[in-house]
């Protein structure tokens, strides 16, 4: 419920000052919240750029391909056809990546 505007000029001036102070406090809190959100976004943006740089490194790609080849070759629980299919899929992916 919104209180009535006082008739007394002194109380009216006090109410106006209180409302202005509350407005300034709210603006300050909003600025701090947006600044905090911006810092978090910058932090995650730096992490994303670092991860992209790591994934673009040829050594990391080679290690990933070797790891995938090892995982494809170590699947003895599966049948021979499934293993051949996985090797074929791996070879096709590697061949497709080459420019």
C-alpha cells in the first residue's frame, strides 16, 4: 500500500529526501550487480578462449586422435564387426579433417 503524500511541507520534503536516498541505494546495488555479472562473464570468456586455443593446438589434437585410436582398439568386449566399424569411423573422421 502506498502511503498518502503528507500535507505538511517539512514532512513532504523529508519523504522526498527518503525516496531519493532509496533510489540512489537501489541504483548503486544495480550497478554492483551488473559489474559482478560482467566480471563473471569476462572470467568465463577467458576460460572459453583458453579452451579453444588448447583444442586448436596440433599436439593436443594428435594426442586426442591417439587416445581415440587406443580406445577404439581396446574394445575387446565387443564383436569383430563392431571393432571394424569403430576403426572405420575413426579413419573417416581423421580423413575428413585433413584440408
